[in-house]
C-alpha cells in the first residue's frame, strides 16, 4: 500500500518513483534502495502506518461491542497489532 500511496501523492518523490516503475527492466539494487527511500520521502509509509493503526483501533472497538471473552479479545488484539506493526 505505501507504494501506491507514494505513486499517487503527486509530489516529486512520487513522480521519481513512477519513473523507476516505468523502466522496462528489473530495478538494480541501487534503484530498489532509491525506490524505498522515495516511498519514505513521500510520507507514504508513515501515512499507511497511521491508517493501519486507525483501522485496527476501529476494528477493536467493534470487537468490544461484540462482547467477546477476555481471552478472545486479547488474542485478537495481539494478532491485529502484530499484523500492522511488523518490521519486515
């Protein structure tokens, strides 16, 4: 999702990223690193993380409304947080 957000951001990093993606060949290692830096520079990664956090909070609010057992709620909470906070 961060790549799509960066590509549609309209800023310089997004335009440069679009140029890299338009190349008619696989990206070099340096270009892959540049693409990652452009996603970061566009603000797309941080926006995506905030959006994921917002959606998890919303989902957990709905879980509370369903009145699950404490164990089930804890398990769902851990699973949801791990899904949006992984570091790889």
